[in-house]
């Protein structure tokens, strides 16, 4: 009887943690969609001499949505915004459904790329939840935490 009780307690603790882990793995696909766009934006920033492309004109936004990615968008300075599929389209995303993740290019350790940074080298990319409609932090993969 004690063994059954111990197993029940362990299962009660482990199951929610496993569910969050499974959702985090699915959210990794959302980050992967942004990573594909990141290459295009990096090359464009480094080779631009007159002006950056307009929002959603960086050449990577037209990718078809996937089971977990609703859309990929960019702004005028290369910030990539990926929106997760809605709960109606991906119910297994649970609390992460409809969440938004951004990847922002940085010119140095503390400053994001600006429209005047033509031809600059992208120092790093910072991944995280968007300020509006952001992805809950517990579902972000390790590469998007603590930056």
C-alpha cells in the first residue's frame, strides 16, 4: 500500500512537469521557424547599403504555416515575430497557443540593430516573448530564456 502511495505521489508531481516539457518541445518548432528567417535577415542587414527592406519584405515571411506556427512577420529593422497557432488549430499547445516570440538582431551586446546600421554585422540575436501577446516563459525553450 505504501509503495502504491509513493508511486501515486511521484506521478502527481512528474505528470505536470512532463506536460510542460512536451509543450516546450512543440514551441521549439516556433523558434525554428524564426531561425530560418534569421539567416535571411542577417544576410540582408550585412549586405544592405542604402536601406533595409520594409516590414514583411525581408524574403522569409512567405513560408507556409505549420501545425504550430500561424505566421512569421518582420519589421523594418529585422525583428522577427513568430505567432503560434491558435488553440483551435493546435489544441496540444495548451497555454502556449496563440503566443508570440520575437527574435531581435543586436549590433553589440546591449544595442538592437537600428535603421541606420546599414552593412553592420549582427553581433547576436535575442529571443524572447513579445511585449504584447508574449509566449508564457515556462514554455520557452532554453535558447529563449534569461537573455
